[in-house]
C-alpha cells in the first residue's frame, strides 16, 4: 500500500484520531463516515494505492454541488477551518483510496467504498495498520455493523444500541465507553479460537493458511472475528495503537437512520458536537447530508406510469 500526497497538501500532526469503516451488512460504517466527512467539511489530502481492494469509481460524493470529481474505493480527507476544498484535478492520480483530514476537529478520516479481494482481509489490515502507524495516529476508531439476525436480545427503544470493543483492556472493555452508555460486545472473547488465531496472525506468530478460513464456513462463535472490523482491530492493536470499534446491529435496507446514530456515537466518544459543525442553513442538527445520498435509491419513479 502506497500513499501519495496531493501537491501542496500535507498530513497534520494535530489530527491524532483516525476514523475508518469496517465494511459489513447495510454499509452503516461507510454511510457514517460519509456523513462525518460531509458535515465536517473534510477535504482530500492524498491517495492510497491499495491493490488488495476491488476497483470502483463514482461521481463526486459530497458536493454541495456536483463538481465532476471522482470518488474512489479508499479516500483520505481533511477539513481546515470548516471549508471544503477540491484537491483532485489530475485523473492520473485516481488511486484506490483517499485520505481526508479535519484540523478544525482534529480528525483524519478514511473512506473505503469497495471490498477487499477475497481471502486477503488480514493482509490488507496489516498494510492499513502499517500505514496508520507510519503517519503517527494515536487512536483508531472503526465504525461497522453487525447482522441483526444474530442479536440475542431486542431492546425496545427508538435509539440504536451502540456496542463496542476496545484495545484498552484485554477483555475489550473501556471505562469511557461504558460511561457513555455503550455496551461491550458480549460475543468478544480474545481467547476464542478464531480471535486467538486472528491475533496471532496480526502479531506475525503464524502464517495464514487453510487451517482456519476467516471468511468462510462461519459458525455462531466464528461470525464476529470473521468480519473485516475484527482483522483491522487485531492488526492495529498489534502495532500498539489504541483501537475502539463502535458497532451496531442492522438489516439490509434503508440504513441511513442507523448511520446518523453511529456517527453521533463517534462524536460522543471523541467529544465532538455535531450542532457546531460548519454547514449551511438547511443542515439539520449540524449534519450535512452528502450529495451522493440523494440518489442512493436511484431516480424517483416516472409518475406518468400511474
């Protein structure tokens, strides 16, 4: 994985926190990162060339008006003084992912839009952990979702329950997350065979082989460590980084409300106030809906058919 800065841009030492999505059901983590990028007026500062990601490309994701800039599989952005700045002008520099930063909110954000090549999630996570460590990030926050079909207890509340796993303690607990009302994911057990195997792979104690396939034939105890966020957690933790995974259960469908709540949970953890995000007069509660969300379900139906 190679990183190339945009001409005239640099990574700020004043952004010690990195947020990135763990791809999973409903794309809630990606949507939450989209929302944070748009609302903090983050801008791209460079590109990550990640051959282990499937290629994809799309139109400008954030707006506020379509500008013709391409959106790529993995993006890093930056926000300075609340102003969104277009930085990509050379089509030859369209590499797989891009990095964003917000010095105003002391955030670095990575957006990932396409999945990792099958069977390469651990290798990809190692490369990501190496990159994150090399640019001096101190706290990694991973946003991801879980299959609601595996939820053991349904909470009768209009608010989504946020679950977490932290590297602060070996059992995954974190007093700050508990204080904020997040619930540790009960299914996390670092001694369970798949978690232990994943941790040993991340630490370089084992070479990945076919003995345990982390992406296929998952049983109940194997579901969670088989998800992308788990490999990212293990590999970043192996580099000595502080990692917090914020997770929510969801189903396929319209997961935009879930993304608002997960992005809000990230703000609570990082002591950010969405109401103070720079935005336009129509922004609701400080949040700015990304331009790309307007067509997330395609164009409206042709009413002349009815």
